[in-house]
C-alpha cells in the first residue's frame, strides 16, 4: 500500500484467504477484490478508483505517476521454447490511464537477451532451474520474479538519457538484477547484476532529497540457489545500499555493524523496503521481523518500532510488514 500526496492510498488486494478452521469474518472489500485488484481508496475506506485485468495477473507493486496514470507489475503465462522447456510465468509492466485503458505494455521475455545472462544461466532457465521443477509441477515457471517497479521521477538531476524521467526501474529477485527500462524504445538500458542479492524496493531517490538521482535498494541477501540461475550464495545478513547509477557503484551502505551490532541482527530474507528522508536519514523496513527503524547516514538508530500485531502462519507468529513509508503529520486526517 502506497500513501499518495492527495491523502488517499494506492493498494493491491486479492481474495481473502483464511486458514482452515478459522471463523469467517466480514470483508468490507469483498466486491472489490474477487480477483487481484489495484485500488485507490480514502482514509475513510471509500474506493475512488480501481483496476482489474482479465489478461494479466497483477502482483507486487503499483505506483501512481504525476500525470495520473498508474504503472503496475503483472505477469502472463507464456510458452517461449527458445527460453525454457516449461511454460513461463513471465513478468510484465503496464501503464493505465485514469479510465483504466492500457496505454503502454512491456514484457520481460521479449528482452531476454538484454539481461546479460551467461550461457550457464540461460541453460538453468531452459531447464527450469533443475530441481525447482519438481517442487511446483504443472504450473508456470516463475523464472525472474519481478517484485518492484518504479518510474524515475522528475528533478533527480541526472542528465544521462538512460535515467530520464518516466523510465522504469525494475527488480528481478531471482536474477539478483536491478534494471532500467527505457519507456520509448522499450529496451533495457542499464543493469546492476549481482550487486544485490534477492533485493526489494528498488527506486530512484527523488529530487530535493540527499542522494537524489541515486538508486536505493533493500538488499535482502537471500536467493534460494534452486531458484537462482546465477548460483549466487546467500548471505546471513541484509543491508540497504545506495547505488550511483552513472558509476554503477555502491556509495552508501547500511548494515547492523553500522549500529555497533552483530551483522546477523539485521536480516530479512524477503519483502522489506528503504526510504530516504529529507534530513538524510533512511527509514528501513526489516519486513520479515515486522521491524521499522530510522538510521542516520552514520548508522545511529534514532527511531524504532516492532509490529505488535501477528497472525499464526504454519504455527509461527507472523508479524511481517511488506513495506513502510513515512508521511507528514498533516497527511493524517484522523488521530487516535
């Protein structure tokens, strides 16, 4: 769920699935999410806009652009025998206008040769990662797993045409790859490969914030070797990295040692986010542990919160948070 400047929220919802044996509950959004749906709703809960798609599966991310259009992550099941022996769950991007009309579409498989994959990685994909095929038979192969897409905002200060406003930064978790898609040519014009591992929430820091024009990424440090054609090994810790895309180098990094703690005390192997603040601090969501905290550039923790609400998942208390974003105090219409 993304907070919007107008005070509304943009979210993706899907059918409510309750654990077996749990009592049914009233679902006020049931009619709006019989299928995966992107909704804009007010803080009072009123739905003011929604989008569903009969051709694609909406998943993971959506972002409203300044012109009122919405960019969404989605996927289609495709047969591309030149890429894989198995049907692909192939990630795509769409842009829809306020009326719900798709005005731009982009399909990953059409740009397979632009992802700088080695021949061994291509062979892994051709064979559907070997043992991974046995775990989910008769389903499309989630070969790249796009988990974030963010249009580059205006005013970042970048003059390199690869990073012009409107181009889209995407994250492929299984490929440990961050890429930029040129909106006009539809080509992948920039990649950071193996700089991060199983990453989430890739986006460009907006103009007016410290680090504007750099790319901020939550680097999870985890990628199942059976779902990782580059065969990169997992790390026992997570970090947040800031990448200078012109030099393609990491210019700032946060890990637990920056806060005088052991590396392993900051780790979320999935979900999670990071957001730069106007004072130069960074708000971090350690998603798998339901922890949100803010750090200075030097790594001092100046604020921290752990989600006290949990549900029972596989007999484990689960208080996960997918992402977190800070809003101005005057954004809230209601106070407790």
